[in-house]
C-alpha cells in the first residue's frame, strides 16, 4: 500500500477547506485552524483516514466486489474516469441516473439495450434499417454510452461507493444508505461527515487534491486485486497438484485390480 506523506498532501492543497461561514460544525474534529477566513484541514488526521480507507477498500477489492466511483463535478470527473478505469472499477462522471442503485434492474436493462445495438451492428441487422432509424439508434447508443458506458461490466450492485463531494452527490448517497452499501468519500469542511462510513477530510474542489487522494486510494484497490489474483493462482496450482497426485493413485488401483484378476 502506498505510504501517505503529509508533505505531499500539503503540496497538493488537500488542506484547504471552505470559507469559515460555510462550515459544517460536525467537521470540527478535522479542522486544524482558520486562516484568512478559510478553514485549514488537519493533514495528520487526513493521512490517518486515508490509510484506514485504503485498507478497507483493498479488502473489498480482494473479495471480488466492485467499487463504484461517483464524481460529476468538472474538476474531478476526468481524474475519476482515469483512475477508476485504470483499476477496472465502474464510475459515474455524468449526471447520476436516478435509481442507479435502488432500481438497478432497470439500469441493467438500459445497459443490455446498448449491447443489443452492438449485436445488430455486427450481424448486419443495423444495415437493413432505414437511414432515419439508423440515425435514431446511433443517437440512443451514444446517449447510453455517455451515461452508462462506464458501468457496462457492473452486473450486480457494488460492494462500496466512493464519492467526491457528498453534497453534490446527495442522491447517490441516499440510495447507497437505503441499500446499506458502505460509503467512502472525500469530505470537505462544508459537508456532514455523518453521511458516510469512511471519510477522508480533504479539499474536494481542487483537481490536484482529488488527483492525489484518488491515486492513493486506487493504488490500494490495485493491491487488493493483485492479492485476489495471487490467491486464485495459488488455489489453481494446489488443485492441479491434487489432480496430479490422484492420477498415479488411480493407476495403482487399476494395477492392483489387474493383478487380482490374474491370480
């Protein structure tokens, strides 16, 4: 797991909170001081929370469950798409589709529609449509790809949610709470940390800050995935060894039976 350096967090501007008049009193334990009307986040507490969060996310990844990343704000969406995509995790960076979690069956139908359009293009059915129909189908495919393309491999509900800016993504938070899905999040000084299960007190507005936190978090997820891969490889090799041992034993049994028949 990547070591969390307070100096690096400082350089990325993770410590800058919101204006003091916009603060949420529940964030008081994570605030170090006030400077020029802005709250400064205690980076030692941030570092401790990053380690706690990373450990939990690595375990979820190692168990084979997906972690859904959510960030629709301009300065975070490209970073999330890049970092989450690199570790093969689903993400939402366009508008949150209402019922994404609570009505997952309907969302899956929309994803399947996308797959059926792709099949039409492969088997030639698409070419038999009129020009107008082809245009409509292409528009639908592009719209589905934009909103749901990044979750096309998510065949079941995620094992956890990772959110950047819980105030902006409040609908996603509410849906996860209803389904008891663990919520991990970057929480700024204007937000209520009680909304999430694992918080990282951090500046969620600056792209450098988001990039730094996401780099550490996705690195931990990659460790969890590698651990899972290693365990699987170990199990496979053990089962192969077991099969190899069983074969000579069966041959020996057959030889004994043959000897008995001769006698």
